[in-house]
C-alpha cells in the first residue's frame, strides 16, 4: 500500500457513507495538511492520517478508534500512523509520542469547533477571526459538546500557542472550503 492521499480517501469511502462524518474527516485532513506544511512534515502521510482517523466511527462506534487501528494495520499503514489514530481518543491511553499524533489530537475537536463558529456567522468563513473563535470558546452554551479543556490541553501538548493554533486551523479550513466549493461541496452545508 502506497502512502498517499488518494489511497486514504478511497479507503475512507469504503467505510463511511455519512456526509457529516466525511466532512469532518475532510476538515481534519485540511488542518493536518496545514500543520504538515508548517512543520515541514510529509503532507501525504499527515493528510492520510487526518482523513482516516475516524474510519471506524460510522460502522463500529463502540470500538472506535481501535477497530480503525486494526483496519489500518491490515492495510499496511505504519506503526506511528496507527499510534496517532489510537492516540486521538484519550480512553485508549495511547501515548502521543510523535508530532503527527499530537497534531491530530489538537486539530480534531478544534476543526469541528471552528466550523461550528463559521456556521452561525452571516459571512460564514469569510473574515472569521481568532478573536471570535476564542469568544465562542468562552461561551459555554455554544457547541456544548465540544470539550474546551481538551482544546487548550492539546494545544499545550503540541507546544503551539492557542492563538496561533486557532489561526492555523482557520486558514486550513478556509482553504479547504475554497477547494470544496470548486466541486460543488461545502464544509458548512
Ligand atoms: Fe474520533
Ligand atoms: Fe474526529
């Protein structure tokens, strides 16, 4: 199995039918690409990791992400890749030892949160600022399911200042939204 984005996308589509889960995976992929470029890491690997981190979530929600880890192992994905996928779920107690694992953990929830922020704005992603994302983080009633502490803790673990972290995710998602709009798709529709 060659590590590339196309293979990962095809594999994901074998396991995921849900539009919302697919969009989440595309969003996390975008953030992983943003960070791979920022850190000078392999874009195809990091993109694939973002795409595939929730591969089992629709079919095997009770076994997530351990079932996904097995699927990926069978497909020949490397150990560090599988450890990163396992590591995005705290309950597995998998240490996040690589930058890829730490980044995945840090962009998973935040990518969804930033999309939730864009959704409620009249101009959606256009002009979305870190400041307004931070304000929404403080608003406990907004997107209640998102664990604020996880967002802060994971940014610290990654070693990136929260403002810079949110900005990187915003930039990555705006770029992804542009790409998707060209094929008639959107992260927020
Ligand atoms: Fe997950
Ligand atoms: Fe996820």
